[in-house]
């Protein structure tokens, strides 16, 4: 029960503190302050932070969570104007298969760039594999990803959004919308 509450609090704090984490993005180039340049908004897409994976018989085999993220951005002012975003995404996974425990879990996550009108400009899906510790049955992974947004006017960068999350099936997404998932006790 304690792990469940702690996990839920960590996810809540992570989502609520995300704007503060991104506020530290780089607005300096060659010692000059560029106060009008702000990083694109960055955050986790609703209901895509956790997933339960099941086998063909409907038995749970693994639980995966996007636990934390950090990011920064840099403005490219020479040549093609752009904003480069660097993201560090932290993932946690648990083995839930008891008869023949898994040694790893393969899954995917996505990163999408939304324009000022919130239309999806690009979406990339990234594969990831997390190996499980033999004793704890859990594993961690950190992904370092970069995104590039070409802009005619760098001052418009704050109107763009970067969203990310686990690439879920329709069934997993529906389950997540029903309520919080249970982590191992």
C-alpha cells in the first residue's frame, strides 16, 4: 500500500513540477540574455504514463511507468532558426509474470510536437527494452532524446508543445482512463 501511495505522489509531483523543470531551459547565447525566447511547453499526455501488459489469457505480465522527465532547450540563431529540445525520460518496469518470470519487457513510447494551433506536426515512436533484476523483478531505464523544431521566428517557440507518453493500445488507454493502476505491494 505504501509503494502505491508513494508512486502516485511521485507521479503527481512530477507532472505538477514539469513547467518549473522546463523553466530552466537555455535562453542564453554567447552571453546575451534573450528574455523573449521561451522553451516550448513540455509535458506528459494524459493517461499515457502507465501501462499494464497482459498475455493472451488476460493475465498480467508486466507493468511499465514513465516515472520522471527533465528537459532543456537551446535556440539556434544562425542559419536555419530553430529550437532544439533535449529530454531525459525515466522509465520503471515490473515483472508480474509469476509462473515463468520475464527477463525483460519491450515496449514503445512516443514524442509528438504540436504547433501553435495544437495540430500534431510530428510524432515519433521509440522502442525501449527494460531488463528486470532477478531478485526484485523490476528495472529502470533512462532515455535521452533530442527534438528539433525549425522556426521562422524564435519568439514563437513558446507557442509550440512537446508531449510524450507510453505508446498504448486502445484497451490500455481505456483502462488508464478508468482509474489508477496498482503497483506491486
